[in-house]
């Protein structure tokens, strides 16, 4: 079953409850922060945390943003690449009491390249400017789709293995002007190499023709607002609405769109926040 829009997300948040990962706590309200279950993961820029909400939780919010909670109390939160140093998780119980857990968010270690003698000079591209708005609308609409997938609970695997040719968060600074940071991880592979689903999910976008930037773009919803995007594919082997199992082949590596050579670009987002796939999947087994 697939639900769309913010209303469905808020409705789910009322039905479910959260979980937690081991982080130092600073304050609590009425009930101790230990009422949250232990968290899996580390509070860090670009990272995910899985936790369990206190018994009787009816609402959960991270810095005032409603958080979806599963019926067994498990939930997912994440911190953007540029997240601030502190975050507050608040659970409201059925009797009106509140439980607050404060996180100290560790900074990420991003590869920053400073080009003090090079100006940022994007080349105008009329075709790109003409097509890009409609492509962005498709991507935006796909990210509003929330499925009942449970892939967010799984230990993610790499969709392809090989040399890491691009790191999440890498950024160039042109004469003091920051360029856009790299929003995913690049895996260098020959064209035609298989790509598999890193976790269970539902296909929310399978580009019918190559996008100007992403090329053949595939997006999968893993549930709880967590999704993956796979760029530059030479072939997409699944369709919108397909329910996928972890390890299932979903496409082939390519160099479509704006790519200098064949590779897989894997990007992940949670509730609009960009996260590091390498921190989700862990060390790659070659």
C-alpha cells in the first residue's frame, strides 16, 4: 500500500511509536531520557539512527518535526550533512507526560577542496534550463510517496561493489564561493554491471527517459521517509510500484546524464535530509 503527502505521514505518526541509539543525554522532562530504548547508530552529520520510543508514546518529534513511529515502537531519525551541533527528540505520552532526549551531533569529515585561483563559472545550457524544472517536479513528487516498506529496519548492503570514486559531502570552494557538495557516493564499475536493491522497498520513480543530470534515474522508498536514488544507469529493470527485496537486481551501471564515465551514483535522503550511504551500508566487502 502506498500513501502520499504530508497528511498520510502525520496520520502514521499518531499510529506508531519510536526507538533509540546510544548517545549522551543532557535533559529530560518528567520522565528520564532512559525511557527511550537503546539507539543503533551514532548522532553524526550524514548518519541514521534507529530507536525505540517510550511505552505509551502517542507523538514523537525531532526538533519540532513529526516523526513516524512503527506499531512496535521502532522509529528512524537522521541528521543532514549540514546538521547543527544539537538536536532534541521529544516523545509525548498518552497521559500527557513528555520525555526529552538531547543529542550532541558530531561533525562529519568532508573532503573540501579550495580553488583560490579558479572562479566558479557554470556554462549556460539552454536545453538543461528548459527541461530541468519538469525533472525536479518528478523527483519532488516521488519523494512525497510513502510506502509500507520495511527496508529501513534492515542492515543495508551495497548496491554494487568496486572502487569508491566519489565521496558523500565532498565540496569545492571557488575563490571563497562554495559549490554544491556531492550528494551521494560514486562506485566505479564497468557499464552493464548489475545494480541490486540495498534493502527492501517500493519503486517510486523509474525515469522513462534519461534526465539531463541524473540520466536514467531510479528511486526506491524504504519506508519511514527513507529513500535511495541510483543515477546514470544504462538500464532500469523495475517499474514504479514494484515491491523489491534486498539483493534483487534493479538495473545496470551506465554513464547516462552528466557523467564522465561509467559509475553508479547512490544517494540517500530521509525526510528531505541528505545522508551518507557509506555510513548506512558500512564497510564495503570487495
